[in-house]
């Protein structure tokens, strides 16, 4: 019997024992009476049987285990209070393979007081021999541009997802087959097709035990129907119809666009927590905060370019992200949104770059390295007028009169432009992003 199943059985046994004792109390009271209808000793009503927080869902692939641990309590800014500097590190297509990057960055996260968001690709919980269960929109059953998994790969990925959630990290979705471009890419999908894709992404999480036969393994400790509140689309495509579908399904945020480093607002009813443009050392234009885009602008379509330039390329990404961080930290304090993949492109230098950024920024004063869900919780807790005021600050712009005066409660200044629209001169080359 799996450990969590043993825990559940113990909790249920305790509840049954409590119920049995309660029954004995009722019987004892009747025995002490002096006859039918005679008053017996006055006794307090028995306490209700304890309720176990553990409840298996469906086939036991997932379970309700109570509130997620290690979640910060979002607090509204006090008048005149400088906002914290939020940083979100996120991972597209999160899964554990022979590189062990998922488990590695879980440790990096814990060591630096950080929470992260892992966007799971649902097909990573679907074995190759069950691939026909996946019916992608506009493609034949069993088709996926990123393949499927094997039994050990599913087990390893589930273990990392379970531990990551228990440590306070978020499990989002990167959907399933990762179809980009024309001829059935996600950019051509209807709202209805997006809803079908999302339903399958959830289903593969909720049925991985049935699909693998690993019935004795521990379940994922969350209800994915409630846990899943945000996503990033493949290659940052198909956003408009995805957002319409996500809004109908109760999602809270999207991170599939390209923004400047300004405070986020809502778009189509969702928080727009898109990645951003940051300085690109040695270039006159700015770069998207994603490892794939740095790679494309350094080695083109080659994932393993000139080994002599690997160290330089990694440093370039690290310094670009640090430049964006410092610009916000000293300026408008807009959250910094970073996206990555568990890949060893160009010798793994982007993984090194991300790790060094985590180590340098997440332990700084007034910095909070959080998941997207945690950031959305904080934004929801704020006075909308305060957020509107923060959105009047341009990239890197600190309040001229100081934070205490700027957020003191005076009327909100007139906006300078549409937030979230990249300004001229800040465009990135290399496409919208791999995602």
C-alpha cells in the first residue's frame, strides 16, 4: 500500500473509532436511565468524528490533501509603502528526464527562498503505448510534436510535481502536443478547440495511474481542476482564442505575450503576466526574458553552436536578466517575468545563467521570488487605484517625489500610454518565443 494510502487508511480508521465511541456514549446513557422516559445523567454531545484532509480523486492519480503548504499571505500595500520587487521564474513543458533539471531547480528554489511555476506538458504523463488517447485539435490521434513518455519518465515527473507542489511551487500547463506554425498550429485553433486541449491536459494529469498501471504509486497531492489557473501557449501563439477559453474555464492569468517592464493589468479578464523585454548586452535592441530567444539571437537555429562562445552567451543572458532586474528594482518595481525550458542548449549555459540570477536576486532585501499564482494573489489583494497609479510609471522610472508621496493616496495621474505594448526600439528578433 502506498504511503499516502496508508495515511488515509489510518485517518479513516481513527474516524471510525471515534464514531464507535460516540455510539457507545449514546448506549451508555440509555442504560443509566431508571426507566423508559426517565432522565439520565446530563452528558455533553459527543464531538464529531475528525475529518481526514486526504481524499483520493477519480482513479487515485490525484488527491485533495488540504491547502497548499508554504503560501505567503497576500497583504495590501499601506499608504505610501514601496512595493516589493517580484520576480517569477517559470518553466515550459516541465518534466523530469535523464538531465534531472527539474529536481535540480527544485533544490535551487529551496536554497534561495524562491517559489517557481512549472508549466507541465500533459503528454509527459502519457506513455507512448497509450498515445492514441490524445486527440489533438486539427491533427490525427496520437500525434505530438514533442513526443510522449515512458513509464519511468512518467513516474519521475510525477514525483517532481508532487514534491514541487508540497514545497509551495505552482503547477500550470503548457498543454499537450506543442503544435506551432501553420497547418494545425495552436495559432489556428478555435476557442472550442482550445477548451478540448485544456480538458485533455487536465485528464492526463488526473488519469496517469490508469494509463501507466502504476496503481500503488503516491498520488499528486492536489485537485488539478482547482489547481490549474494559468498557462503559457506553445511558441506564444494562439493567445487570443486561448484567453477566451481560459476566461470561460476560470483561469486567472496568462503569460503568453510580450510586454515591457511595466506593472501588469488585466486583459480579457485575466492578469496579463507576459514575459518582458530586458537589455541585451552588446546590442541596441532588447531581448525577451526567455532562454530560447537568447539562444536564437546568439546561435540561430542551432541548439549547440560554437563551443568557444558558450560561456559568453550564458553570461550575456545572465547579465541581461540582471540588467532588467536592477532597472525595475531601482525604478518602477514592476514584476520581472522570466521563462525557461529544461534544456541543455549551447552546453547548458542558459541553465547556469538562470541559476546565477536566482542566487543573486532572490535573497535581496524587498525581493520576492514567487509563482504566477502567488503574484496574482497579491495583485488581487491590492487597491485597484494603487495598481492604476503604478501602471503610470514607465520602464525603469522611479517616482520623482519618492514612493511615500507617490502612493500616499492622491488622485491617480493620467496614464502615459497603453500598458503592455512594447515601445519602439525595444523589439526583439528571433520570433515571439519558443514557449
